[in-house]
C-alpha cells in the first residue's frame, strides 16, 4: 500500500511502519510523515513542487511534543522540523512511534 510513497523517498529496501497526515510547519506544506524501519520522511506538494525531507534514524537526536497538536524533531545538525497534526490522538501516535524509532523509549515489541 505504501509503495508509491516509498518510491518518492528513493529508499529501496526500506519499509514503512506508520504514515500520518500532517503539515511541515517550516515549509507551510501539507503532506505525509512516514516512519520507516531506518528512516523518517515527509512528502508533500506545494503549488506543484515536491517537498521531500528524509532523515536516517541515527541522525535524529530528539522528538518532543509542542502544544496540543505539534511535534518537533531535532537532527544531529541541530535543525528542527515541526509537524502539525489535525488532532492530538494522531500526533500522540506519531510521537510514540518516532520516539521508539529513535531509541528514546525501550523498543516496543
């Protein structure tokens, strides 16, 4: 079901664990946040141009909630990506998955 999205990230052999509709606040672009086995990625379109952001999990140093509907992901270059969700439930599910992905929580079985 996620083959198209995976192709957009150009990560052959990767598999998607969870996908969440959200907005990448810094770019003001709506799209999909995908959590994969080894990467996280965001794909969206803005007036016909593609916005693709990919980070390897080893490059993600922090994931935290911000307000009711946002989460902030910080990478090793100290760059922050803020994602805004339509409701807190979706944000919380994405947050838990990203935290387990980065090893900040004990891995969920």
